[in-house]
């Protein structure tokens, strides 16, 4: 029996969603107007007809699922711009901003997180989009870059709720990418970014790490530095290494700081049954049971050949949707939809017990509904009971099936 106890509460939920890459936006924007409108409403509308995605991560500049690397202040070799006078998001006006504005019009409350894959190359010690590190003499300049980014997006009607300092700071082999040790991230926050946000009156949350769960020591190192930690909202994780319960280690060390799960890919071609089971069990259930306020899949859309991507970027990242001759929905669409459609922002995780091969997590919504997401990880059908406030309901799940129960 799964017993749900709403007297025991945990973290509040910010949302469930995807990374809207530049490539995703380009593919969606090329759709015929009617199809584009219908797809965006299906994905982002909270009216009950779609899956109600309520959280997006976007790249600050290019990600590896952009057609080519770029930043918002690219300069000819040998030139620098410490004051960020040449900063511009103009290149996003073609596809990315038009799509993002339509999403915000459909769901004005959607939360948006920005993550850079690299600083402008002139600020790095190898002058390249791949790898290299931010030069300390450009810390203040890079802080201005973030401030200008948040203000430029606000001028377009886009509120950036949070930023991470660097996507995958311990993975300098991607294109784009940038290497950043924990101590360097702490120094950047406490000497440049935190004070710059404070002086500019920017309320955007600063989130550290944004990499795999095998290194909880990375965010803990930053949070142990009180001068850096005072500016930090929390830590973000991926799960290409480590175990999901590492998030709870960080929570136990710093219970007043938030946790986020910001990226996990589905490799194409997908094994739908196994991918559904693993992602729901490990992320939708596992990340939230380990204090994460969100769960984001990577990425929203790709074409049938997993494009666009940079040279050196991911060549087999399956989107939640594939956009080719038609639009098809892949496993990440259903992984996220099981939560986003039924667990709105402001919901609170509540207690539920784990029973044999039936991983689950429960929430109380702002409207007073109780939501229970269950996956049958076993190889045979399971009959079980759900108990809440002395009432019991009998149900069953086929092997590998996922169900969301609402009452």
C-alpha cells in the first residue's frame, strides 16, 4: 500500500520542462503558422488541453544544440570590450526571441533559467569556444555581461528567474564549453557577480554548479564560503555521473539553499519503455524526493537527424519532439507531461512511502488537489492500494507503466 501523508511537507515546486535550445526555436519557428500555434499551446498552455510545461532553461549565447557557437559580444581577434559596450542579443531576434515571446504569452507565469556554455572567447585564456577558463581580470566584465543580458531580456518582455554561472563547468570538451573550478566560481560570485547584481537591483537567482551528481563537493565548496554563499540561491545538477541522492547530501549540508535538476538527455534512437521507466523513476520521482524544485529534460526539439548542433556538439540528442515532415512526440514529452500537466508551480511535495518496485512521489497543489506519480519498475503487472486520510483506493499498473493519480 502507498500511504500519502500531507501532514509531512518538503520543498515547494518551481516547475517541470525542457531546455529551449536555439536549434529547438529555429525548428519550431519554421513550422506553418497554424501548426506552430497549436504545438506551442499544446506544450505550454495550462488550460488542461496541453501538458502545461511551466519551466524552461535557455542558453545565454549558444549551446551545443545551436547551429554554430556564438556569444553576445563576439569581437575580431585581438579586440576586447571590458565595459561590454558592444553587447547585443540581436542575433536572437530571428527565431529564438519570437518563439520565447509566444511561449510567455501562452504562459506568463513560466519560469526561465539562463545558462551560458561559454563566455566570449576574448575573455578566456585559450581564446576559443571550446574549453579554456575565464581570465580573472575579466570577472567584473563578465558580471556586466550577465547584468546586460538580464536587462536586455527584460526589455524584450522576458523575465530571467535564475541563472547558472556555467553549464557543466567540469566538462571543457564540449563546443561551446568553459572550465571553471569550484573555487573560481566562488571567487567570481563574491567579487564580481553578486555585487554587480546587488548594485543593479537585479533579483535573478544565482545558482551554482549545473553539472553531474558525482561531485556534490563542488557546490558544497562554494556554499561553505559565506561571502559567496550570501549571493547564492542554490545548486543545480545533471545526472550523467553519480547518483540522484547526492542532492540530499547538499540539502543536508545547507538546508536553507535550494536544489534544481536542470538537464538529462535521451540518447537517440530511444528505447521508449526503458527510457520512460528510468527517467520517471530517477528524475521526476528521484530528483524531487531528493529536494529538487524542478526537473528539466534536454532538449525540447530536434530534427530527424538530431540537428541542429555545433561541430563538436551532441550528435544524438533526441528532442522531446522531432520536427521533420511532421511533428512527433518522443519519450521526454511524456516523461515531463506526467508531472507538468498536474503539478503546477507552487505545489509542495508531501510524504509517500516507497513499496516494492513502485517508485512514487506525491504533491499537494495550490488548488488543494493531491497528486501521486507512480512507476512500476517491475517486469509484471502490480495491483496495489493508495491510502490517504483513512480512504483507500485500489488500482494496478502494467509492467513499466507510469500513472499520475489526482484527487
